[in-house]
């Protein structure tokens, strides 16, 4: 081998070593300080509960060296949290958990934010909605509730929900359309407060997520009438007075032609590096692999759908279009 050939071989070898070292360095990225986990909603709701559960699982199983700090920033129907993450370009130490206000807030208010202003990380699950009434309510079935809505004057029945022009009110409008009658919609700050208002009989009904009303249902204070999904929930364990999540009929089978599911997904700030995103993709996969996560999914009756990468990006895009159409039908779009 000539001196020139030997030199070229050495150069190529050094380049390969440098490339390999670079790949290892990228794969080995991890947070250098505590990670802020933003919840664009109030305390006690589904997003808040899931964020704090993830925080607990990561800590319990020592899944990363740094801690996670959950911060609620629900001002402006979540705009406060979304705009902060949007404005934190390149910061890999900030996560946000999303709900349907990812779509509804910018569509209803015109706030300068779109989900594409952030970096998608992972869909953790899809959350359900259930039509709830107080356990002492005269309505034993969803059909009885719908018949009452149809037969009574407009605005007689009171529906409690989280926020205005968000998912709870969208479902309320769909119920009104099915009955041909209006309800009085009363907005509250979060799903936890909504459940308490129903327990106190301050509203007639709610469409809370299962996790938001589960403890009151177990205690016998609330009654579940139907679930807004295409199929029954797949959880047979008896939880409340001999009832399981699986025993709750679908609203469609009960004569209410309304279906709605909500994203529980994680995003990062814009402009982060691929290896930083990948760290959290892997971290959240480890969370979902724990027995704790399985128990949490069953407790909250989630639909266990997890997506990352292009599949996640495409799903969010399609759901944005769905919400644009739903909000247009409800008259909630910003003029």
C-alpha cells in the first residue's frame, strides 16, 4: 500500500470513528436539568391527572436522572401553556400534555397558535367521555335523559363542563342537536370541579372523562348513563355497586347518535433536536410498559392507542380538521 493510499485509509477510518462517536453522543442525550411538564388546564382534570401520574411513574421507576415538575397553565382556555411552549424554541426541558383545547382554543379565540408550532412526541392514549348524572337523579338510562331533554322547555336541564367552546360544550351541542332542544351550559375551570358540582346537584348532568368522575362513581354518588364511543369499554372489573366500565352502554346504542374521543398526547417546544425528541419517545414508551400504566389505563377506562412519528403527526392533522368541522357546526369558530 502506497503512502497516499495509507493516508486515505486512515482519513476514512478516522471519519468513521468520528461519525460513530457522534451517533453515540446523539443517542445518549438526556436532560441536564429538571423538566417542566406544562398542563394547559386546571388541576384535577384528566390532563392534570395523567401528567402527575407520568411524573410519579418516572420517579418511582427511576426512568431518568432529572426530575419532572408539573405546572398548570390553563389561562385563556390553555392558551397560556401553549404559547409558552411555542415561545420556548429549542428548549428540550419543556413538555406539554394536550387535550382537545390543542384545537379548540385557537379555532375559537384566534390566539396565534397551532399544534404545528410544537414538536409532536407521543400519543399516550385516547380519552373517553361519559354522560353522568347524580346517583339520585330520576334518569336511570341515557334514553330517559334524552327523552327528558326533548320534552322539557329549552334551557331547563343544566350541563356542567370544563371551559367554553371546548370539548365538553361541543358534546353538549351534539346532544342538543340530537334532541332538538337547548340546555343551559355552565362552564367550570376543570374536570375535578365539574364532578364536584354534579355530586352537589348544582347541574343536571356532565360529560366528564372517566378518570375525572371515577372516585365519585365508586362512592355511589354518580351514575354513568352511556359512553360516547363506537364500542363499549373493554374493562370488566366491577368497580361501582356491581358495575364495571364494560357494563356502560354506548350512547349510540342508547339512542343518542353522538361519538367523541379526546387526545392525550405529549408535545415539545419547536426547534428541538431529533435525539432530544427521541429521548422522550423512549421515556414515554418505558412509562407505558410499566404495570402502573396498565392499572392507570384501566382505572380511567382509556382507549389504549399509542402513536409516534409520522403516524402521530398525521393523526393530529386529521383530528384538527374534524374539530374545525365540529366547531363550525356548533357556531364556535372565531369570525
